[in-house]
């Protein structure tokens, strides 16, 4: 959606349309001394001058509804236009199914526009019908798997209408296609947290699933972060789950030096120390060595951070 320019020979300015002759356009008022004047095309100024006019008179008509469509076409991120369009839809009793078709077309042109997704949500709420939403968001995510607005809309629809049944399968397919898809990992956590729950069986199942994905790509921050999140629901914690610690130690002994593995081992050390596991292999000395390795070789871009973390473990040693 964009300004097609004044070269569009099919366009007739609102000021030249007989059916709008009764309306006095309202120019934009930037004040007497505007700091930065935005250069709009003649078409843009024409449409928005008339939009401001109907907004002032609160006109509720089919021609006003059509005008908001032209205004959206020129600036789909304009909140006021969308809100007034919703007011018009309600006042005129417009067919909301046709509005769903319209807003879908706008989404395809502006898939990362918050206002258009919000408009879609309001329509779904009014209709209490979510039949088209999973397919719509799926298509948007196929174009851009990290489209935040599409994910947000999908989560809202799933939670509001209880559409969890096939979501884990959908997420698993995305992770299989791209194991680094952080948005898909986040959606997996969403499904677990809001639907499947964190029973011990589910926790151990998710741990095994995540370890399998980490083993496939060791240097994948998304999977390591998900593993941390899952272990928050494990009564044994990071340092007490032998399946996790054995997995990490095996990676380390096989010369894996992923910064995410080393950082995870540091977290295990920190937890073990806080639990008072004095004879644990995960102690301050081990953590200090890992911090030094990260700061000097494996994650030098964050060396200051790892040196800061090292100070914490030196304090553990001195206490």
C-alpha cells in the first residue's frame, strides 16, 4: 500500500468530484513554525484534507467509508483512519465478512503493520469467528517466519478460541525447517505453558526433544534458551538433571566450545554453588575457567560481561 502518485490517470481528486462538493477540505495544520515539513504528494494531501473534514463533522456514510480506504492505501499505519473506519463499519452495519477480505489484502501488502493486525483482531472479536486466522497467520509466517505481529495475532486467536490441538505439529515443522527459528521455539513454549502443561513427563520429554536439536546444531542460542526455560519447571533444576549435565559434559569432552554450551555450564556451576553442593564438579574454579575461555577466545565480543561474571565466582571462592 503506497501512494501511487499523481501520474495515475484513473484517479480523480476529491476536490474535483461533484459528490464531494458539499465538503470543505481541512488542510494539515503544522503550526506557524513547523520544524520539519513532510513533503506529501498532491494526491495524499487531497485525500487527507477530505478525511480531516469528515472527521470533524463525524460523517457516517458510504462515501466516508470509501474515503478511509483511499486513506489506508496511502498510509496503512494511520491509527486514526483505522479507528474511524471501525466506527463507520458499526454505524453503517457493513458486511464484516467483506471487511475481512479487504483487511487480508492489506495485510499481504503491509504484513508488519500493527494497525492492520489490530483491525483484524477487532473484526474477529466482533464476529466471534476464528476460522480463517490460523491459515492467514500461517501464510504470513511462510513469508517471514519472524513476523512478530503475525505471531502475536496467532497466539491471541489460539488462546481466545482454544485452537491448541494442532499447534505443536505446526511448530515442530517450523523448527525442523529451521532449527534456529527463535519465534518457533517461543511458540513451542507458549503451547506448553498455556495448554500441555509442565508435568514431569512433559518436562522430560521437552528436555529430550531440545537436546536432540542442540546435538544437531550446537551453536544455536534458541534451543539453549528453550532448555533453560524448560528446566525452570524441573524440580531437579539445571545442576540436578543428570541427563542434561551428562549431555553437556559429553559435548565439552568432545571439544565442543559453543559459547552457549560454556554459558550453560557456568549457570550449572552457579546453581550448584547456591544449593551448597560443596563436592560438586560444578564449582567456582570451573566457572572461572569457563568465564576466562569465553572472555579471551570463544565470546570475545562480550569479554567485559564475562569478566564481570567471573568476579561473582571469585567472591564465592573468598567466602
